[in-house]
């Protein structure tokens, strides 16, 4: 194969082993807030399985634990503090509407 054709193929990435996101001793539970908070985005959404690098069974257990924590008010449904601060700082002006006769 020519060198010019080889440039179009992707080079192989070096394989680097990562630690699993959930250790064997970790218990997936709605009370374990330090574990649960790792799998939630800044907006309060549950991250996908691909992002979390979890197995299907672990992702299901994490999802159930997050939903239980939300229902018990241990965890907010939405994390919109930034939006609240932004809307709070900018004053809203109300324009008076005049009726055209």
C-alpha cells in the first residue's frame, strides 16, 4: 500500500486502562450521595451509560437510586442555579402598551 493511501486510515490509539467508575465495595444506594453525584451532569441530568462507562445493570441501579433520591428530596430534579442567578441580576423592564385607536 502506498504511503499516500495510508494517511487516510486512522492510526491505532494506545490502549490505556482506566479504573472502573464503581468499585466492587461501593454500594449503589440512594443514600450514597458521593457516588450518585458523579453520574449527574451540571444541569441535574442523568449521564448516559457511554459517558459513565457502566454496565447495563449498574446504569439501571444508578438510575433507580437517583430517582429515589430525587423523590425523597435528597437531590434536586433540576439544577438551574446559574439561570436563576442570571435572571436575578438582569433587571426586567416592562414596557407600557398603548392602544391604538
